[in-house]
C-alpha cells in the first residue's frame, strides 16, 4: 500500500527533522547542566535570538548560508557576555537561585526581542535552494526539512567527533566526571566553562536559525523551546552525548506522532507518554552511574 | 553464639575495579567485631552493601537469619540493622536533644505523625534526654549541635542510630579525629550502655580496635585476609605485611 | 509570632472597613495567592524540593471549583471541598512522578507535569473555555447568604490565610514536619534511621496541594474569572520569586512576597509597556541583592533590637 508507506515515511522524516532541532538545542543545555551543574533557563532565548537573526539576515539579501554562522555568533556572543556577568557568580549557588536568575533574564530578553522584532509571527525568506518539495514514495516533503535533517546529522557528527576524538573534548568529558582532578592537571576549568557556555549559546542560536524555517519565530516560542530542551535532557539522561541523541529522538517522535494521532491534545499525549517512560527509568534513558555515598 | 549477621561470598565490582571479592564472615549477637585494613580495602563498600545502599554483584547477606537481598535501607533499619557514616551526619541547626529525638520518633513509630504530634515530641525528647544522660551528655541536651566539640559530635552521631535499639550497629570510623580519651569514652558508651547491640566497627587506630573488640576481621584489596582475636591478628604475618609492607624481617 | 495574630486581625478588619472594592479584591487576591506561596514554602523552604509546577495545583483547583460552580452553584463548602480534593489529587499525581528522581530532575519534572495541566486547561475548550478561560460564574454562597461582595470575599480570604498558616505551623512542628526538615538537611541519614524519604515528602506535597487547592477554590470568585495563565509554569516561577522575596522558610514571608510582587506587577503594568522586562528585573535583582528575603531581614532587625534593649 504505497499511500500508507509514503505517509509513514513522511511522518518519520518530520519527526527526524524535529529531532535534529531538539538535538542541537538540547546538547547545549545538557552539557552546561552536566559539566557546570548550572540550570540555564535563558536557553530558549538564545534559540529565539538565533531565529530572529536568521530571519533578518535572509530578508536582507545576504548570502543565505552565512545566516546560520551569523546566528551562532550572535547567540554565542550573548552567551559570552552573560557568562562574564552574572552567570559566573552563580555556578556555586543553588539551583533555585540559578533558576530565578536565568528565568528573570529570559523575561528581560523576551521583552527586548518583542520590542525589537515585534509581536507578530515571522517566517524566514528561504533561498531558492531550500525551497520547494521533494517527492518521497509519491508524497511531498519540504526540501528545507531535509536540509534540517542533514544539518542535524552533520553537526551532530561534528560535535560528537569534537567530544570524542579531540583533546579538548577529552578535557570536557573529564571535567564533567570530575572537575577537581582536571584542575590538578593544570587546566583552568573556568576557561572551559566559559567556552562551554559560549558554545552552548551558539548552538542554541544555530538551532534557532535552522528551526525558523520549521517553527517560525514569535514571542513565547522561547518558553516553548526551553520546555522542549528540558524535556529532551530529562528523557535522554544527563552527562552523555548518546543520552541527548536518544532524548531528542524519543521526544521528536513522540511529539510528531501525537500530532498525527491526537491532534487536539498532542502535547498532553506526548508528555504523558514521556512521563510514563520516566516512571520506568527515573534518571532518563542513558543514565549516568551515580555514587550516593 | 548465634550469628546476627552472616556474610557469604559477597562481591562487588565498579567497572574493572573489584571492591569486594568473596567476602565472608559472621558477627555474633552482642559481639564487637573490628574491621580493619589499609585504605581502599573495601570496608566502606562492604558497609554500603550490608546496609542496602549498594547492591552486591554476588553473595548472600543474612541478618537475624533473614536474607536481605534487595531490601531497601529503611526496611533493614526497621529490622534492627543500623549504621553510621564516615562523616558525622548530624543536624547542625537542631539541639542535641532534637537530633536524638529524630531517631527516637521513628523507632517509636511516630516518625510521620501529625495529630498527637506534641505528645509524641515530648515523649521523644524525654527518651532522648535519658540516652544523653547515660552517655554523659545530659548537660548538653539543649545546646545547638553546631556548638559541640568534634568528640561530642561524634558521640551524638553514634547515639542517633543507637536510639533505634538496633541488634547490630555498623560504625564507619567513629573515632576519626578523636583523642584516645574521647575514643575510649565513645567505645565505652557503646559497649557498656548498649551491650545488647552487636558492633561491626571500622577504625584506623589499631589500639582502639584491639582494646574494645572481641574479634577482628582484616581486609585488603577487597578480600578478607585474616579473622581472629585481637591477639591472633596482631601476630599474624599477612596482616603485618598488608599494613607495614615486607621490608621489616 | 503570637503577637502578630491580633495585629494582623486588626489590620484585616481595618482594611475591610476602609478600603474600596478594587483594593479589597486585590488584597483578597494577594491573600489567596499568598496561601499558595506559603504552601510552596513547605516544599522549598522546609523540604528542599524546588517545584516549578505549583501554580498547576492552585490554578487546577480554581478551574475545578469554577467548573463545579457552573453546574452546581457556588456553595462555599462545596467549593472548598472541590478545591482541596483537586489540589490533593494533582499533588498526588505530581508526587508519584517527580519524587523518584533527584532534585534537578524534580525541578524539571514539576515544570513538565504542571504544563500538562496547562495543556488540558488550554485545549479542552468545552470544559475549561480554552484560551478564553471561564466567565459567568455564579457568586459564592453559604446556605441562603450570598458571599459575593468584595468585603466578604476579602474577609473569607483573610480567614483562610490565618487558618492555613495555623495548619502549616502545626505540620512543621509535628514529627512529620521535623522529618521533612530532616530529609532536606540529611537525606542519607534519614534513610539510615529508617525514614522513607518518599513517604515524608509525599505527605508534605499532599498538604501543600490541599492548602493551595483551598485557596485556589476561592480564587475564581474574586474577579469571577479563571484563565489558563494561572496554571502556566511561568506562574509557578512567579510564585517561587514571591517566596524568595518574602523569605524562604518563614511561612508568613509568603504573604509579604505575594503582596510585594503583585503590587509591583500591577503598578508596573499600568505605568509602562515594558512591564514584563521590569518583572524580569525584579527576579534578577532579588537574587542578586535580597536572596534571603524580607522575612530574614526583619528577623535580623528584631534580633538586633533585642540585643540593644537587653
């Protein structure tokens, strides 16, 4: 039955493109949480900033493929400034204080972005290369979403290589496991923290730039994306690249499929399914081994 | 003497590292057994496994004849198996009496009580005071715990599980940082005032162990290398090697 | 604090006599939300459990009361019963999900479960009115008497606040409350003494749900409206900041924090378009400058005065 197969393929690809976004967005949050034990609720703001930057860039007629690095840089810069003040002073403080600080900052940014970019829904002007549809099993599928999947795979792979195959990545993974020992090797973990936060913000902005073509950009999207990032991290488990990949896939598929099966209560159904998953595995799919005493 | 704790073939690994390797020994009712060994011997890991904070990879643990497999720590406590930790886990903001009362209430089944709470609190406070008097700390009952000396703090830390009237108490380095006099005082309280409670006691000061324990278990690198009376263990060549190295002839 | 009670009562009566309708409704709102924030203090201040889903308990009860009222009238006891039952039921569901994980996951999972309540409120148009919320509610009543005047509502809210405070104080002083504090300070030790951490925390959560639910039940009748914003996680975050402003662990600080935050929010939104930015600033400035809250500041002041006069 070609129709059913084609339909299923399209939905799977939809889910994958959404998962790609969740992966790139979730990685930044996961690393900051695992390494620096820092709850950063401005993460959604970086995403939205990246979306707006990409939309403005693409609308201005500049080379389209530079929109994504531009978003990365803009968000990374914002992250770097925030790291300098006030984030750095809050790494040692309780999660409660971190939540309140970063949430308050996200309110400020949300309002600034509303002021700067307006309250209506904005969509990017996609370049001709990314417009249109391809036909998969006789069903149309947006080229842009294929691009999203491709970008997700490429960037995901690049980040994995960075983490797994480079010295810098080894330092990062070691610091996640035991910051103190890394310090005794003479490595300044504060610089690692700064770099990680900048990278996390940049990734958030980049995922926003990529996501603009799928989710558009509007005030309030930052909160929705933040929630999705948190859910991805929780479902996948902290402290590992594979965990975030697993989380992104599960959440992406859950939300996409629930929109198909229960369109009225899509989010509720997906969340309920994820909650059930968490009841079985309270520390996420790929849980780090914890030593309590 | 009936055994209150029976360990057979207890093993536990962390990845490639073997923390416990086929550990087996008994602790008799009311007996005081010392557990000694160099750092990294697996003593704390053994405590965690026996009290249920860690799952063993193999072996059996029987407490009062009942297997403890998979039983949660709180349930083991309810059966009379209590412990302390290497760091004193006390409530610094509460008074000494309140610290002990926290244990007394749970032992009396009042731990989660709301209605009739005032009466339960008063009863627990009274029981706590008696325990403190016995231990010679009655005059400190209403002092905030953070104002206590290190030695007094350690005593309170040990009195908390003792308030549960356990049949076996595992003490993880209770005399760390204490003077000889303070250590003797603490062990004296344990042995005299609570003679029904068997003890499994980890200590680095060999004289403390030899002075107060009926038997000694020696561990090294996860394995039990010797069990015997203090006198036997003191003379044992293996034990000397483990502690002092092979240099001395 | 026994000197506070008659002073507060006097203040309440004075306000009831002097204030105008608008102010009375605003004060009622402050008191009701204050009760919810105080119940959150039980979780955060005494239990060390940071919840970002507490608004779902409060708002969920509000919705339940409003829905029942539309079908069966606004009898006071019926409303309170509905609110308390809903608050406790939602708290129980939340507890089962969130209490199995560590503190960080608890933070995120309370956010998630709270948002699930929002999803229901926002999308189940037939029952909850969807994005528009519910209007056209019958007024509160007790037997033959209507309780819809601003003055009566304010006095009801004040009575509830006092009762809730007393209940919370009693819980905290009781063995179960002491155990809750114990699980916050030394969770491993508490396990080693035989306490079930889940049992202690679950009880606290149920009580918090009951108190927030009781307050939530009266909330729709203040302005005869309930909307999905009242269950959104951002509202939960606002409750947390109210608690911090007032002072974590003080219980009564919750009411101060509620008054300060709601006062600022109302004043700012009338003054400037950029009021949300200012609200964000309130969050940031509070954690930077006043993390211990007003209650601790007052406590220190009292301590200093005592030493001076001693």
